[in-house]
């Protein structure tokens, strides 16, 4: 059984470990935990991981956030991955930092990365894991906020949630999306 795990973000050192790139950080953590390594390939950094009889194609698109769908569609088609076995990991300002939310589908909620994925796949029915980044910014400064680095006092909680997100990817693959949703959606993360 094959899975496509896509962490959304922007390629480039200036975007590394920003709130908007949390998808990259989660997928990197998953790949590291399972002994994989990334290579530069078409539209993305790509890593193959095998774990518990499952194959994972893990991607971090190099297309920039607004064109993420190009990479997701290309790799889903190339690897012949069913939509239900695809998981897109993305930052979410509408969720507090203490939350992760897994859904089997839904709207893009104004997220340009999800908008691009939906457009190119032609559907909203694909699983996504939203990583709450909070919305603690002054009106009109959303772009600055999402492209900013984590505050020192947030880093430990972010690290804990990245570890939890990796466990959710594993649960999603082994037990299915319902079990994974039950495990995470009502949980409040704190230190």
C-alpha cells in the first residue's frame, strides 16, 4: 500500500522553519524518523520511506506555496496514489498553536497552498492535517506573521506538536483516518 505525504511550504533558506513552512518540518521529521533522505526531483524534494509494510512517497514542493498543487498532482499521478492515501500537511492560522486538526476533506479556508492542490486535483476530498500556528498578529500583517520564525517560548510546543504530527501520519497509514482523527482532533497540546 502506497501513501503520498505532502508537506506544504516554500523552498529556500529564508523560509526555513517559519510558521508557513511547518508542513516541510513535519514531513522532514517523519522522513528522518524512518531513515529516509530527500533528493531534488520534479517539482519537489522527494524521499521514499518503507515502514510496517507500507510505502511512503514524501514530498516538500519546490514550486512555492501558491503552486503546491502542481507537485502534489504530479507525484500522486506518477506514484499512482489514491486520494484517500494522500495526506497534505499545512499551517493553519485559524487554529491556536495548541491544536492539530485532521480532516478527510473540506475547504481551503483561504490557504493558497490548499487552493492550488484543490484546483489541480479537481476535488476538495483529500485528507489534510492542519497544524495550528495561531493568529497573534496585528490587522493587515498576516503575511509577515506566517513568514516569521517561531518565538523562543513557542519552540518547545512546536517540537512536541511536530512529534505528534509524525505519530498521526503513522496512525493514518496503519489504522486509517477515523482512528487518527479520534486520536488528535480534540486534543489540546501544552507543555
